[in-house]
C-alpha cells in the first residue's frame, strides 16, 4: 500500500463536487477509475426515479471462483456545503479549508478501496470476485439504495463503508424510527360564557398523551412526545393543538406496534370529545440488526485480527444505505471508516485512519 498515492487519490476525489442530486460528474470519474482497475461498470436507471442527475453505479471484477465474492458499498453524494472543497493535508490529518465539508464521508472509503485493490494487483495477489455499488442520494434519504436492484449482485456479503469511528470497529445495529405529527381540531368558545359549546383541543391532546405508552417501552424500543403547542388565550376554549412524537426500535414489528398504540390513543381521545384528528406518519428506514455469525462479520473479524486490530461491534442511532440493503436480504456490516465530525465544516480524517482503513479493506479482499 502506498500512502502518498492514497492521499493523492483521496484529495482528487473530494475536489469533484457531488452534493446530493448532482452526483453525475463524480460517478463518471469513478467509473473510469474502476474500469482502469479491471471492473465492468454500469449505471442503473435510478436517475429516472430518484432526485439525482445520476444513476447508481455498479461494478464487478470477476476473480477466483473458489473465494467468497465481496461487495463494497459507498455513497456518491455529499451534504452541503460541498462545492469547491479544498483539502488541506496537514501533518497528521486531512481537513477542508474551513468553508466546506471535507467529504471524507464517503470519499475516504472510496479512495481506500481503490488503493487496496491497486495494491493487491501490484503484489499479484490472487483474489476473488469484487463488486462495488456506489449509490446516489444517500444523505437525503437513501434514495439510490432503495432503488438499487440487489439481484444484480453475485455476492451477498456486503461491506457498507460509511461510518465514523476508528477502523477495526463496525456497526451491527441501527434502529428504525417513525415520526408522528398530530393535529387536533376542536371547537372554540368563550371560556366564561359558554364553555359547554366548545371542544378543547388541548384537553383532547392531553388525554391522548396521558393514555399513550411513552419513553422506555422495552429494551429495544422507545417513544417520546417532543413538542406540543396550541391555544390562544385563557378565555378561549382552544380550537387547535398540535404535538410531535417519535418512536424508535431495533425491531420493525415492535415499532409498528408502538406507532399503532400512539395513533389509537389519539383517535380514542378525539372520538370521545368529538374533535377532529389529522396526523402525518413518517417512517424513515427499516432497522438494522446484523447477525454476528454472518459471513460478513466473520470475514471482517478475521481481517481485523490478522492486522493486529481488535474488532469491536457497536450500534448507532441513525440509518444508512445498510438498513436498506439488509432489508433486501444482504448480509451487511458497516465498518468504521475514520471520518470525524462529518456533516460539518470541521470534518477531518486522520491520515493514520485513512491508511488503516485501506489496509483493512485490502485484508478483507485478500482473506475472502
Ligand atoms: Zn455517509
């Protein structure tokens, strides 16, 4: 592995703008880079369906059929401000110039992957089939991954290279979440003259919340009422009341059950008082719970240990493409990729971590 070349590659990649929606220039550049490594690269038709000027980019390089085919997934898009990134290579880290993000999320893993493959080729290592999936629109709702047809893949062991943390660690669980925005519409009336003619939306909402299972539901499920507002004045029976809720769980069926209980509490109170209930329900992504006996986890462990790293498995609070691919039946794992303070202008990556990630990816391919 050549560190200078890896740093060079990384700084080149981050200088090709690819904010969500405008990934095409970067994707086209990557296509060329992977073709040079012997991959067959093709765009899918996601651009026709998701908010992006580019499709997802998929590639395969067939190798030793006796080895486990491995799939690496990264996303093409970055958050804002991601235009005109000027990477600064300091002694121990790479930063932006402070006016933009760095885009180590998710270009550090991409550079690491390229260097890993190049280095294996240079040492004429016999490796198995390698597949790559570069998705669009991850940062704005995993649009590309949702659209990607996983039946294209030869392998089912997928490393989603997209997480903070020191290389050697990996994420094996991520919750699913739902948000509810509820509005109760009652009937206003003068609170002193004719309160009996009013329907207090605040009272309806209060009763709904009082009857709702909230906070810690069980060891993998939580729920909360986060905000409440409504009413106008003390002498008016409140016509409107609005509240926002969330629920999270590591299990989809538990989340569904919790959301149902919350909505039923709202409906019951609203029916009792004769008010009107409107709600919006948003489920963001499916949960991720990786089976630790999966081939992907085993391979990761073997590779990390062979490099003297201590593999460590943790959970995260958010979702990524991995949640989507797991739902589609792939055996995913999210290795930590060293990116730090991502989604901010303070984002950086330690050169040591960039290098460790590339060695780890190299080892994963080698030991597959
Ligand atoms: Zn990311």
